[in-house]
């Protein structure tokens, strides 16, 4: 008997490919409703872009209580500089303030109002440089992103933490906006104000959890270290050009470097992101082709961008400069660093050091899992490599521990990190030494034995073979 596809099967028959478990399977649990959307409790405050408005808000800020939530909006992807184009603040008893730093020669009233307060920031390393640039320095701070990392949250974006802990869903549609735009649209200002709306509440929840888990002191040390944060200068930044692996030869590398530096100079002068002048792909294409003049350059496939034709003369000059460099002045294929070699080269260069690194990595990874902390927050990979490539010379366990503590501290590790990782690093050093193969002893050479190879060489030279 056949059953048409559109005819319902009798209740005692199963559809092809089903099993009794499929028939009797309980209906899926309905998805939980989305969290309510976060809204501004006090409405959208006016933009602060006059001296009178700044002084009035700073007075309210100073009269408030507790820590101050702070955020800053930059124009990443649009501007060369990392300056702040909007600063958002919120404090209990003070409300939210949206300050336009572009409108002021000095934010001294704001710096005075913030003196002695704890700042709450999310991902502080992103905002501290642009806040420092306008004269704002934290007396103390609490980083909600870093707190989330120390507590082992798998995702520590602001929207995720707010939804997980505070129970509200945040809008993120303007995260990539050009904040140098003037006037700033009202919808953008609302988005910016929401970034500090519940930051105080989020901070209190995370701080309580840090206390409960015994990590409050760890967090305090991390936050204290952040107060003096300055971005690490990028050495040989041109080497981060996307597609550099396609470039062959040191002459072509010199062309990439010259084009990159020319583009960077133009971008800084115009205050636009470098990729808006010419993309990395255009730099690589020109370096591979090495055109000799403007006509050849404009014929290079892949050489495009807003500034490809506008700055053609500058690109040709850069390429000519690279073509005329002496061999000794050409850049090396690999950057020259002051640190240890890349880990994959350790086994060949120093097998014992490679064993130390492997043992220590495994131990630090176990500590990371034990304390629910990302391994890079437990100890930076660079600090671990530097310590294990050149460990202290002593092998007395007590002296070695003291020396490793000093070495880690000198490299910038915090006291809580040192306390956790120094003992396992010492164990790795000692264990690697114990397991290293002992080179065979060589018997002293007799005068006759020492002369034998020389006689063999003489005989070989005379044989004609």
C-alpha cells in the first residue's frame, strides 16, 4: 500500500526515518524571552559644549557620591588620532553628563571634580590614553572588563556582562560610528549615554563576586597597575602590513616600508585612518611590481584607493628611494627583537630551554583552569618566555625561587601573579635540568690520537680522491 505524501499517516504508523524516540520525544523547551532593552532612566541629557554647562555639571559631579562611571568615544577607522570626541560620565546623585571635549581648550574643571574619585571603565586600556590626552588622570579605577576576566567569564564585552549580571539588553548599532561628526545625532548620544547607565551597578556586582572568590586583592593590584598604563610603542609597525607574506626579497620589503611610512605621514597630517588613503593591498601590489614611474604605477593591478592617483608622485618617490638603497640598508626579513627566539626554534637552539617552556606552559595552564582565569591574565606569554629562556643560574631551590620572583617582578608581573607562577616555574627549571640527557664523557686524547686525523687528511689529499 502506498500513501501519498500529502496524506496523513495513520496514528499507528511511523513516518520513514523516524524512531519511537522521535515519536515520543518531549517538545523542545521554549526559548527564554529576550532581556528587556536598557533605557535611560533620566532621559537624554543635553550635550555639554559650553563653559557654563561644564562648570554646572562639574559642580553636580563633585557633589555626587561613590565612584564615577566614565567612557569615551573615539573615531577609530575614520581618524588617525586616537583622541576622544565624546566623554560620558555618570555618578550617583549627579546624573549623566555628555561632554564634548572638542569644544574646550581645557577640561580643568572636570579634572578637579574627578580628583580623588574611583573611575569605572570598561576595557580601560582603550580609553585611558585619550583621557590622559585631555588632562584626565585616575586617582583609582575599576575595570569591569578585566574584573570579568579575573572571574572567568567566557565573554567580557560590556553588553554581555550587562545582560548576564544586570539583566538588560544593550543597543550596539552605533559602535562603529564616526564620532568626529558634528553635530552628533541624538540617537548616537543616546547610545553613548547608555554605555555608562548601569556601569556603577555592574561594578558593584563584580566587586562583590571578586570578594566572594578571594580575588579582590588580585583585582586591586591589576587596577593599580592600569593607572600608569601607556601604550607600548609599536616597533617596525610597517611589518604588520596585511599581505606582507606575499612580498619576496629585501628590496621589495624596503618598498613596503617606504610606501607604508609615506602613507602614515600623509594620514597623520590629514588625520584620517591610513587605509582611507590607500589600502594595505595596494602597498603590497606596488612593492611586488616595483614600477619605475607614475604611468607604470597607475597600471599596477590592485593599486587603488582614494589617494592612489592624488599622491602618485609621493608613491613613486618612495619606490625610487627603496630601489636605490644600498644592500646594507635593506630591512631584514625578520624583525630584530630583544627577546628570546620564537618558541618553535627553541628545541633546536636550546633543548633544555624548550623542555623548561613545555613544562611551565602545562603548569601555568593547569593554574589557569584551577583559578578560572585566562592564561594570559595569569602571566603574559612574553614574561614566561623571557624567564625560561634565561633563568637564574642558581639551582638551589630556595635561591632559585627568590631569583625567579625578582626576575618576574622586574618584568612587570604583579605580586599575585608572581605568588602563583614562580613556584611552578622553579619546578619546570629544575625538572628540565634533571631530565636533560648527560653528554657522554670523552676520554683524554693521547698525542698519537691527536695526530691521527691530521695524518689521515694528508693521506687523503695525496690520493687524488
